C-alpha cells in the first residue's frame, strides 16, 4: 500500500471529532462536489441530496480514508458512485453499438474550427437536455476526466457502450 498524499490537517482534526473542522472541510469541497453531482444527475434538488449523502458517508468513513489520493479525490469518487447508483435506479437504457442492427459508421465531415462559435451556456443547456445515459458518460468523460475503461467499470457496461454514448 503506497501512500501518495500528505496527511491533511483538517481531515486529521475531523478524525479527532473537531466539529469546526467538519464544517471547514465541507465548505472547502461542497461547491466542486455539487457541480459534479449536478452535471451527472441534471436535477439540482436530487444533486443536493446526493451531495449531503456523500458527505455523510465520507465523514462516517473517515477511518477508511488512507491518503492514497487527496480527500477531495476520495470524496469525488463517493459522489460519482452515489450519482451512478441514483441514475441506475432511474433505469437508464444503455445502447451497445455492437448489438445494433443496420448501424453504419460514416466519416465525419471536416469542421472549420473558426466557424464554430458556441457559447458555454448553450453547451450546458444542450448537455442538460441529453438523456441520462448520454449525459452521464459525457460528463464523466469530458468534465470529470475518466477514460472509457473507467466509465465502463463504474457503470458496469461494455467499454464500447460508453464510447457510443
């Protein structure tokens, strides 16, 4: 077991039961973790609930945190896992490209990057309108930095499915 992260004084204070440290640790990470949950869930109220449940799980499980990553990285994994579990309860339909009949791959047309001028808000709105499966994979891949192999493992689907989503 290799430890790659230095001990965090705030985490150590939480382990000792310092209530102010819990508050500070929450405030340090809540905005970033909410953004992750909101992008994956696409519903702010549900994202807030998942965020709170994630912090409760993290705080109750601080004795399991071993500094293999930063506390923020560990907490983010908890948030992502809770979001994925929540989405699975919604019965997302994953489409495996290998099982589709009549699918033909076409060459992409060259895009002149200078002609493309989308605003950030329009991209966010477009992402929000995607079905859960597409939005989840897109968010994990583009926004959270997971590769397709990791996403496939998290979602328990074929890697080809994550690529097509």
